[in-house]
């Protein structure tokens, strides 16, 4: 989720109950403020949130086939759904039932029959918390200057993409991009203009690596990195060339550069193929060596490393 002001963001709620009348009551109470979705069984609920995440689930306990406890267990098992807050809304009114639900990880427990304003107030609290925690997670994963992923996100993504691609025996590429003579750029145009150049380079890289699984990160002062799942060598090379063209098209003057009168970058790329049996850190080192070679070859060029 992108950072949006709390007031602008319309959160979504999934109401899960096998009794249509129960879902209707809650849906009617919530629809003014939230996007409301409904599911008539645990399985339907799981199918729904795996395709389309929501901000809160209101979950009945007693349902045929799969009860609410089991649904919650399944949600917690899956990394893509384990952070969705769940409130049980149920006729099971014993202390043991409530304790069991909370121990499984539900954030709250509303007993039927409930008073709608009270239930709504509790739902609102949990949705506010969820949206705020999403914003914090986004801020923690982004680079403060450019808004793209930061070094920590890059490192974590490299490990998870590596595992994923090796698991399904597919390639991925890592590309490191370093601005040429950036010290001289700062010295000539000032730090504030240097910051603007970094922002322009970041958004250019973001527009070059367009697939939703691609990671675009700032990994150092004037160094950027891309992770590109499911590419082959030809596509990786073509993308590196596109980077040079896109940076050149920015036309940022750099009269102190020794290679051009415009801002340029050096690029090191490496393809990780499953059969090579490498680790993420080795892949990163190879990309770094390729970048180093591009600098040594005179800058404003790409070197492809060995996989
Ligand atoms: N404006 C600005 N400059 C930064 C930032 N982070 C790092 N830098 C500058 O980036 C420059 C990097 O300099 P070097 O590592 O010598 O690299 P370079 O001058 O680009 O030289 P080559 O990479 O060899 O072409 C330094 O002057 C840093 O101060 C930042 O957030 N904003």
C-alpha cells in the first residue's frame, strides 16, 4: 500500500459467516466507511484474501467444513495473509472460546448478539492500527530521499527472490548502477542539486524496471540496484542498455565529468541461473565486480559478470 493520508484511504473488510443474515447486518453497518466483501465459508474467505488482501477480517467461528479457528490458523501459516488482523464475531461465548481465539492470534473477539455502535468502534480501532502499521512498514522499507526501496529491503528481497527462483528453477538478474563522477557533480552544482539528480536517476530506473516483481533500490549514496526475476541474458543486457539510454535522455548537465558533458552511469549486471548453485551474496559480489570493471573500462558503460 502506498502512503496515503489516513483520511483518504478507504480500507477494506471481509465479513465471513455462513449465515447470510449475519453478513448482511455487519456489511450494512460498515459499508458507509469501508469497502466490504463477503464470504460464506472459510474456504471462500481464504481464496479471496490470497488473491486480494484486505485490511481486516470479521470471522465467524462455527461454520460447516472449516471453522473460524482453522481459517485463522491457515491465514497465519501464509506469509501473504499472516498480518491481516482478524476479529472473531461469534455466538461462542465461553471464556475458553475467547481465549482460544486470542491465543491463535485474533486481535479481538466480539460476542453475538452485539451492539452495532460498539462493534463498529472496535472495528475502527483495529483498522486504524492496521493502516498505521502499513504506513510504518512502508516508511521503514523505503529510501528517505528517493522513495524507492532501501538497502535493507534490497537485501531481504535478494534472499527471498533467490530462494523463489532457485525453487522454481528460473533465472533472475542483479544490476548495480553507479553514477559517474558524482563527487564532482556535487562539488560543481551543490549538494541540493546532487539530491535532485539522485531522485531523477531513481525514478528513471523505476520506469525502466517495470514488471511488478522487479525491485528497484538505492543501496548506497550514488549507487542503485535492480533485481529482475525471470530474465534471460539477452533481456538483461537489453535492459542495461536501456538504462544508459534513459539516463542520457534525462540530459542532466555534468560539465565536471571526464566522460561526457551529461550525467552518466556505470552498470554491472549478472544473471543468476539455477544450475550455477550460487548464493545471493556471491551474486551480489559478481555484480559488484562487474560494476568495478565498468568503472575501470572508462565508465558510462555496462559490463556483464559471469554467472
Ligand atoms: N547530493 C548527495 N550526494 C551524495 C549522497 N550520498 C552520497 N553522495 C555523494 O556521492 C559521492 C560519491 O563519490 P565517489 O564514491 O567518489 O564516486 P564518484 O565521484 O561518483 O566516482 P566514480 O563512481 O568513480 O565515478 C560523494 O561525493 C558523496 O558525498 C546524497 O544523498 N546526496
